[in-house]
C-alpha cells in the first residue's frame, strides 16, 4: 500500500517520489493509482507515462476500475495540478503530455470492453475522445444520439446528477458545436440537472427561432425551479440575440408576434 507521505511529496513536485508511485501501480489501491495518474501533468516524462500505461493495462480488467482510471488519464494527460492539500488541487489546462499516446490507446481499448454498462461505455468513450481518439468520438456520438429516453434508469449516475451524459454532450460539442436538435429536445426534459443544463446550452447554441421555440415549449411544461431558471436564462438571451420579443404571462413565456399586435 502506498504511504500517504509519498503522495504528498509527489504532489509537492518530488520526481523520485512520483516515479515510485508510478512503479507501484500494480500494488497500490485503485484510488491511489487514480491519484497518481492524475498527477502526470506535473511530471512530463514520456517513458514513465508509457510504463505506467503498460502496468495499468496489465492490472485493470474490472469495468469500474477501467472507467475510474480513464477519468484520471484525462486529467493527467491534459491538465497540470496545482496542489493545495495532499493529492487535491486546482487543475490548469496544459499541453498534451508527451506520453499521451499509450494512454489514449489504452483508454480506447478499455472503451470496447464487453463488460461495460451503457453508462460506463459513454464515460470511457468520452475520456477516449478527449484524449484524441477519432473512432471513439464517432462511437460516442452514435451512442448519445441513440438515447431515446434520457430518464431510463440505465442513464442515471446517482449523486452526480447526470454529469456523465452532460460531459459526453460537452465533449461532442467541443468537436462539433451544433448537435441534433431533436436529441437536445429530449435531453432538456431529463430528470438530471447537469444533463438538462448541457442540453439547454447545446440547444441555445443553434441560435435560431426553432431552438427558441423548443426552449419555450420546455419551459411551459413546468420543470423544477432549477431547470426552469436555466431555461429562462437561455430564452431571454436567445430572444435578445434574435431580436424577438417575449413576455412573461402567469409564469409562462410567450413569443410576441409584433405583426399581430400592430
């Protein structure tokens, strides 16, 4: 088991301590391995990263572990951690790690594992796409576009309130800003607020009247106050952008047709 002081030394920039952590991937707990991989942005040794990926590939076969380490790989390969306590700290975007290729290949392979649930596969594909795998990005798009019922229990990730699908939508938008409006129309009616918020932002990004009318329709359906507030903000900003007038009547937004009112 990895000693906590070693982790503190590594977080403080001790290269020797970090190299020891990377060499102990085969024996440390998944939690500590995840923390170690997350810190690779502070130690840009390509050889060490490649060896760590090989150790992770040889060790982890359980779906939960693969997904957990995949998340850590995105952090370690694309961010630098400004440590403030132990392993925690603020993440700063950085240039891709020199050792990103073996990790990208590993996470892409993990995303094809047959034991993953649909939600785990979305999460692994999101991580793989973030690391640069084009095929994973295509598969992620197909999976997300195939979500006919976002409130199906299989998409519920519990206390994270839809962050898994929300992050998948954000990743797809990073590569192609405008997503299918019918898909987004379904997502903004989800029960999970993070997914709703991602869908609202993606729909508003279309910037046209059709998007505005879809947002208005969702607002009229009376969602919870948080979702309603997110919708209201998007409606007001988009209507201003389009030069259209809306009014609030008995708590419901209505699009004002100036031609009829003149």
